[in-house]
C-alpha cells in the first residue's frame, strides 16, 4: 500500500470557482479529501486480501453494523481533515459528537461527511462512495454544535467520491461541477469530467422497489409512474446511483414509508451534499415536501426522504407525493 502523500488535483483551481476570494483555502480542504479518498481506494482494493472485510462487531449512532472499512475510512478522513489545518469542526455519520479540529483564523471551514457510503456493498466488491458537505466558518465563530446545524443552501462546496470500476471525485463549487479520475499509477486526480450538467432527458429511475408495499398510496403512484416510463437501475449505494443519474440522466428516490416517514438517508451527510451537487449541475433535490437545501436541521443525525436528480422529474414526483 502507498504511503500517505499529498495528491495533486489537476485543474481544480482553474476549473472550480473562478477565484472567489471568499473560498480561500477550499482547495486545501478538497485536496485533503482527495488524499483521503486515495487511501480509502487503496484499502478497498486490498480489503479482501488483507482480511479487512466484514463487520467490526460494533454498531454506530444509527444502530447500524459498522464495517471494518467504515471504521478505517472514518479514521482516514478525520485525520485528513485535521491535518489540512483549514477545518474547524467535523460531523460524521459514523461519529456521535462533533469533532473539534481547530479554532484559529485559518480554520475557516466546517465539514460533514459520510466517510463510506453503501457499506453493505463492501463485502461483495460493488461500488461504494464517500460524501462531504463543506460550510464556511466566520472568524471567531464558536466551534460547537450550532456550527454544524446550518441549512444546505449555505454550503460553500460539496464533494463526493465514487469507488467503482474507476475512482472518481466530483467537486461542486458555486456554478461549477467537475469530475476528477484517480490515476492509479501517479496517485493524482486528473480532470476528466469538466463542467458536468445533468442531462435534460431522464433515462433512469433508482429506488428500492422492495419497499413498494410499505409506501403510502401517493408515493406508490409516483413510483409506478416512473416504472412505466423509465429503466430501473439500483445499486444500493447512494453515491453510485446518484453518479449514474448525474452523468446519464435520472432520478433517485428514497422516500419515507409508513413505518419510517423520514426515510433512511441522513440530511447532513447524504442529502445536503448531493442536493448541492445536483443543483449546481442543473438538477434538483427535495424531501417529500420541500427543497432539501432549505431544511433547517434540528439534529445532526436526522433523516429525510430524498428525491434527487433530473429537475423536471423530481418536481413532478414531489407534486404527486405531496398531493
Ligand atoms: P450507509 O451510509 O450506512 O451505507 O447507508 C446508506 C445506503 C445508501 O448508500 C443507499 O442509497 C441506501 O442505504 C440503500 O438502502 P436499502 O438497502 O434500504 O435500499
Ligand atoms: Mg451513506
């Protein structure tokens, strides 16, 4: 396995945000995410050989089994965020409390992450991901819980990484969404998907059809309508399903059901960052009733229904679900 060294992000400075002074140091944060992603990529590739598959035997704050790679990925990104010197506080799907990383003037960002998304796919060599929402911190702002309870529309940037047949990092900054592919030889991320916009045509829908019987009547109607007019693709890793829909055109749904009205996915670690990417690429993200980025969070680990992707299909689906 390669030693941890800084990776270069080909073209990020030029392609990202057009030199917005309000985002000084963002390239350092995104570079640290890239560095962590390369390490997670290496660990995922080697996991079976090094006996690092399976569960740790512990459960996380959501009551879910923690996989060995969940735990390793969390440690890698906590260290990457701490080490970059620009992140004041970190919230994580895998960590109950707030990680306070620094309160100096350079610590001008707050990050919330799902370090390893799609954990149930690790043991079967299917695509997984990592997700990051990045908010600004004003100088002197206290590093405590309220700093991490801000709506998604205030994000400065959002990033996800998909570890699939190749490893791709997608970074969204105001008005720009760019994709960088990991060069397995040099360890650098190379700009391969400049200026991503979600296609007008919605080819696919992605949802867990096995939950159909648990949905209310209006949500069933919305899913049935998509079923009749679109091809189904469902990996069961949110990042993988979203990435396909972003590049090829599609809609992802994880609605609430009769037993779990708020669904399964987490507002701060999954819905907000991917909602931000979707909107910057011309798409949309809603719960069953409102724009994801406008939800005022009440708890860092709260869940939300999520309808994400092609703007026209998202709006029509929300219209049906909300009656
Ligand atoms: P995780 O973050 O603990 O891996 O769980 C979230 C995952 C998403 O990646 C995916 O969209 C969803 O759970 C799949 O759930 P289900 O198996 O119920 O379809
Ligand atoms: Mg997840």
